[in-house]
C-alpha cells in the first residue's frame, strides 16, 4: 500500500475505528477494483471528493463506495465503524452502522443546511460518529453529555448537542424519554423517599444530602445551595426544573445543565407540571417557558438573565453544574438522593394542603401501647429503624431521668441524624456532669442483626465525637476519670462482639440488649404515658412517612 493511497483513503474522513484500519484499507482497494478503478485509485478518490463539494452532491459511484465501506452485511467484518459486533449490544451496533451507511450523505446535507456547518466541517464532525455512537450505546450518554466530551477533541461540538443528536438519529440510537418511562421512575422515587430520608425534616434531609455530595466528590457547599432552593429563596418552578433534569439523569448519563434536549415543553414536561399542581405546589403550566425561554443551559448566563429569585437561581445553577462534573455512577447516586428530597417536599406539601396527616395515630389505650412496644421487640419493623429508635429513646429516659442529674442529647433525633455532626456518642446520649464521678451513657439503635463491622464503624464515630468534645469534657473532669458506656440495642447479635476497648486514651464499655428485653422492661415499669409522648406523638409529625404510622397502627391493633 502506497503512502499516497493511505492518505487519500484517510481523506475520506469516514468514521473508522483505528483497530480496523488495515482491513478498511483492503476493503477500499477491493471495492474500487470491483467498480473498475484499478489504477490511480488516490486520484479517483480525490476527484470524487472535489466534485462532491463543488456540485453540492456526491456522484452515484461515491455514494455506492461509501455505503459499502460503512456497512456490507456480506463482508467480514460488515462494518469498520466499530471494532466488533459481538456482545449484548451487537445488534444495536449493526443497526447503527447500517443506518449511518444508508443515510451518510443525507446526514452531511442536514449538518450543512440545518446546522450551518461548512462542507468540510460537516465531514469532520461525521468522522467522530463511531465514538459518538459508542458513548450513546455503551455509556448511555445523552447528546448533550457526548457533546461536552467530544468538544475536547473538536471544539465545534461545544454547546452543540443538536449536531450529536442528528448523528444519533441517523444511527437509530438517539436517547428518548417517554412519559410512561418517566412515570415509572417517578413512582419508584416515591417509594424510595422514606428509605432515603427516614424521618428527617426538610433541613436535616438537606444536611444529609450535602454530606453525601461531599463524599461523592462534589466541590462547593451543596447543603447551602439546597437550602437556598428549598427554603431561603423558594421559587417552586425551580424545583420543577430541577426535577425534570434529574428524571432524565435517572435514565441516561446526562449533562444536566442543558435545558432543552428532552423537550420539557412537551408531553413529559406537561405531565410533571401537573404532578406538582396536583400536590398543591404553585407552578404555572408554562413553568419552562416562563423561567427558561430560549435557554441553552442552566448556568451563570441564565442566572444573569433572571429578574428575581437570583439567590435560588444561582443555587440551582450551582447544583446542576456540580452534578454535571461527577462521574456517571456518582451523578446517578446524588441525583437519586435529590429526587428523594423533591418527593419528600411534594408529599409534605400535599399533606399540608389537604389539612390532614394520613394514618394519624389516635390516642392508644394502655393495652394497645403495650402491644405496639412488644411487637417492636419481636423483629425488624421495616420502618428504617424509626419505631426502634423511638423505643430506645423511651428506654434511655427511663434509665437516666433528669431528676437524677442526667442531661440528654439527641432525644427525638431522626434515625438518619449523624452522630458526628451532632457531636453525640450514640443515637441518644445521657451525661451526668459530676466532677467526682462523671458519666456518659449512650444508646445506639439497630433494627435487625448487629454485626461487628457496624460496631467498629460506631467506634470510629465515637473517636471523632470524642476529639470534638474533649475540651468541654476536660473542663468538667480529667478525661481518664470519665465513664463511657455505649449500649447497642438490636433484635439479634453476631457472636464475639467486643465488650470493652481503648479509644484514644479512654476506656469504653460496650453493652448489648435486645429490643425484646427493652420492650419487656418498659411494659413492666408501666411506661405507657412516656411511650405515648416519646414514641407515638413523634410518629404523628409530618415528615414521618404515612407507611410508618400504618405499620405502627397494625402492630398496636388499633
């Protein structure tokens, strides 16, 4: 093969994967031989390319050659666009190559006529088609996300997702999100909300997601941004915009700052808007038109065009921008957490607008209280630990009453309230600041079976809290003089769990009690009134999911 022939073939700018280039050169030579171009093949190719540009249309001979090179089902391999057609996506690749081959010149004309590229620019853009199609199929990337990556190779892709979509449409693999699929995602997110956020209120939910964002590698104060959007400068249409972008992310790896790839002013956008309206959240039916008309991206340029709610607009742009720069799996996780927060907001607003909390627990009789507590002791209640932790609250107060000099920290906290953030040694902690005999007794609730990794993880958080509070503790009594006891409460325990250990210079005693033992003690001590106050009344707060109250009602026999 001459260098002249190689250069001429490469000048065709067909989307050929490098691993197949030698076979591709051979196929070009064979194809030209078949149509009678035996000698001076480089000149023939050059003439065809010049005439195509000059005439505005390719010759039939060039169309036939390109069609054959991009896909020929009677040849092995049938295409040079991809390295192989094996694997679960083989048929998708085959269809993509066939579509690209049959509409190659139509695609070029479309890029010139509709996207205003020059003849050569369109050819160069199409030369990236193999990479673009692979990213859409293998990585499930949207056109906007692909355009961000492709721009690193060719800056004509920058902010030009429509060009990418044109290529994917020809290849029959353009991402779409049907309303029916979005509804399934919405229903799944509705079910996931109580498991993602437990009984956290809105602000604590935001703090939790902010911590998750930090762990996933987000740069910036994610908690502050969410507070601005949901609380400090609430503008409900922005919640809708955020929700729409994150619905797309649930299905694809999407560049979530890009506003219009999935036609938000179509059926899907109308459906989501109606969901918000049905929950009593004030968003206009034209929320996208009112807040993102002619918007390319939700970025600082968009923010600068807003006349009001600049604080929440800035926060929304920051949230989407930080999400967009995460890896695919981290982006998926954080997006699902935020959708959980959106669903929590929607549910609580709906309950507030309806004026009634579903499955409200009435005043229970003593017998019903005892039945509920006894049932909690039998096995995991399936309430993300909410019923279990409220029972432990009651046990802690019963064993360490304020009348005996105990002060508490964490009473009534959510099951998802982080010990380190609240600087407490357990889910609930009791401190007796006696200079001669200072004590801290903490309780850690764990529905189901308690394992050694869970205990060791708690010891790590104990060390963090100890480091944060050491100065305060020493101001009462020297640290070695303090007594520290952590009692783990679970339904069952692994064997061989530690009973005591040294933690940064202090002796830590570890105890273990079953929920059954705790329930029996509370019943035997006649703590029904306390249980009504600390367990049942807490369940009637709006951020607790109705399913939890429904389970409590069933266990109580009410």
